[in-house]
């Protein structure tokens, strides 16, 4: 198997795997708060306490995956053009 053919095969396999992940689980953990919905802060004695709500995920702890966002955008444009 030539290196170019191997690279094409791996790229197709990774794409198919990512599409299936986006279809099964369209939401992933927020990268900023690590799925907790808020930041962790420490008080002066060093104990952890709950901080502010995460602005990126609006305190849900979840975010929409890039592939699912692209699919939703494509479907919205397709539906708008079809009617």
C-alpha cells in the first residue's frame, strides 16, 4: 500500500468516525469549564469553591460539536432554499 493511499484511507476512516460521533452524541463537554458549568476557585485557605458560571456554555457544561454545527447550518440553508 502506497503512503498516499494509506493517508487517504486514514483520512476517510477518521472522517467517518467523527461523523458517527456527531450523529450519536451531538454535544460534548465545554472546553473552558470541563463540563462542570462553572469555574473552580480557591478561597484564601486553599479550599476549592464554586466560581462564576461559565459564559461559553451558559452554565450547562455542554457545547455543540463543530461537525454537528456545520450539519445544522447546512440543513437550515437547505430547508430555506427548498421552500
